[in-house]
C-alpha cells in the first residue's frame, strides 16, 4: 500500500509540473496560448491539462488546432510498452471501463463539428513496443500514420488492426475510424521527473517566473495549483495567472537579453522539444516526416524537407540580427541546415543551443581564442580498397568510436570504395570530446583540409560515404563547410532497431 501511495504522489507531482510547463507558455512571446486549464471537465479522459489557442495553432502535419487535451500518466516502472492492442485495454491507462480509443471516440461523439480542430494527447512514461505493428504505424509527431494503417486488405496486418479497432468502438466505417484517429497523439517514453523539471525551468525562465531550485522538487508550484483547484479555480488566462504568480512572489520578469536574438529551430524529434514552436520566432517542424531515424516513404524525395529548410534558412539570412538556433533534429538534418547557412552569405551571427548532460550550452565560435586549441585535432588512418573504385568511406569518431561498425558495414554493403579513412578526435572519444564551438569549427576546418588532400593524393573522383558520431552542433558546423568535399552521402545508425541494427543512407548532399 505504501508503494501505491508513493507512486500516486509521484504521478500527481509529475502532472502538476506538466501543467506549469504549459501554463508558463501564456507569458512566452510568439505563443498563441489563450488559456490553460487543470483537471478540466468535458474532455472525457483527456482532462489532466487542457490548452486553448486563439488564434489557432498550426499542426505540424497541417490543419488548425484550437485545443490540446492531455492525459498525463507517469509510472515508476517500465513493465509495459505501447502496442496497438493496448489502445483497447482500459487497464493500460489505469481505468476499469474505458480504453484510450473509447475515450477518444466519446470526445468525437460529444462534439464532431470541432473535433478535427482539437488534439487528444496521451503523455506516458511507458515506451513503445518496437516488436509490435504500432511502431510502424506511429510517426515521430505521435500520430497514427493513416496512409499506412489503411494500406492492405482485410487479411493484412493493418486490415486486422482496422477491424479490431472498429469492433472495439462499435463502428463499421473506415472514414469514421480515420476521423477519430486523426486527432490522437501518443507521446510515449516521456521525460522522467528530473528531465521534466529541467524543461519546466527553461520555460519558467523564459516566461519571467521563478525557477525551481536544484535542492527542491517543485518549489511552490505544485501546492499552488492544487490549492487553486480546491478553491474552484482551474482555468487561467495570461493576466489571471501572472497576477496570481505576482501575489505569490513567483514573478521575476522576462530578461531583456532574450529579445536580442532572432530565435529559430528545427525539430524532427519530439522529446525535449515539445513546445519548441512556442519558444522561437520561426521553426521547421519535420516531426511528421520521420519514423524514428528514418524518413517516411511519402517524404523520401526530400522535396518537402528541403523546402522547409530553405524557408527557415532564408528567414534567418534576412533577419539581420543575432540568431539563437535550436537543433532538436537528426544529424542529417542538422548538416543539411548548416549547408543552407554557409558562411559565404556573410553577416551570419549564429549561436547554437547544444544539449549536454550538464544542460543547454550556447555554442558560438570565438576565433580570438583559437590559440587555446592546439592542433592536430584528429588521429587519421587510411587504408586502400578497390583500386578500380572511385569513392571514399570517411568515419568520424567523436562521441563514440564507430570504426569497427563502419568497417563491417562498408565491407558488406558498399562497392567501389577506393579509400577508407578513419578520423578519431584527439581529445578522446566521449561526450565531452568537443569542448565548445571554437574547438568544433577549428577541428572541422583541419579535417576538411586533410580529407581534400587525401582525395587528391588517391585520385578519389566519386562520392564520400560519411559516417559520424558527434553532437548536433558539430554536424551543423560541418554542413556549413562541407561543400569542398563534393558529393557526400550521410549515414545514420539505427539505434532503435526499427529496420536492422546498423547503418542506413539518410541524406545526399
């Protein structure tokens, strides 16, 4: 019983932090948030936190969103994983009578007219069962990929899922099932308490509210929302909530320095970037283009992704002010973005937000201090391959030593490789091997010069097959400088084992 009480307290604490994460958006510039509610009636199971937008927010996959309704479930264990079957199991969400799908359908029946302009979001610390078909159906934005679900006949895997879901809801129409599922978002593997607190503190700081000290779990915030709810107050506008926070001495004011930056972001991962679109002046949101680390088939031509990166790059170039850049994205997209923001455009003053184990660091090259970083920066080895080949394999080991994995993959999967090059960072492979932006850029400039020399020496006229383990900021800075290497194909590692454990070609530059 004691363990159940502790688990319930942990869940309540998590939900309160999640409320304040969204409530703080009321006072963040560029947000469309009009009101935020706690324990709201009328949203049938998705009532823990409700966010109202005016004007409507734009969904990454298209459409206007006037309301987000959250169900927040925090677990102290990881004994379950999301499957397509679990969406029909009431006990999976701690209920006795209604499943996730049934609660969603009840919201559809209650207000079908505005249903499509709402999002019903399940935030859950349990992960995704990657052996289950749901891992194929679920996109990076947390939505069901309807174009995949409705592929195949009645006897296919997807046909069976469609049939069982419809029977579970007591409907017979594929169109109705599609409408119901279109608004569902599953945010599995949500942050643990410490990560949520870190994310919350960033939002509190930007919104001008007191942050939670490191030696406290939640400060006054958890008790405040519970007391307000007990007093009959559970829905708040910006003015109402800021006035309450001032009375509670939680309002400290927004730092003017934040307004000096033109803030931009790229997002293809959701975790840790849930509210990035409300924290920046402009964003390229590519969540719906990926499943895990892989570009979905419908976006594999890269036309949409390239156009979104182009638009954002043009906004940054024309901003004519210092830029604060958030890269919550794949290495490949960070590199593509860097290529679009080549230093040749001049006048670009870019600071990259680099996420580390010690929090977010502001990475901006400071070349007046370059004497602090003695060269050489790399240990580079090379070996000959096919004399008749024209391509090069280049592996960059920065945060992980990837030489053996790359060698195995190249031997088995690549042909026409004339030269194999292995570059290992001199400071020692690991999370702190790159000290800052200055170190990164100096190391990359030396690397580009060395690789160009090897290409000339060995007569490499084909493409460079690039394998890289490093921070996103390093990929961005490399993208800015990669043009002299000619044609490059970048590979990413399938950490989630969605296809097969190993490398896959992701991007051609």
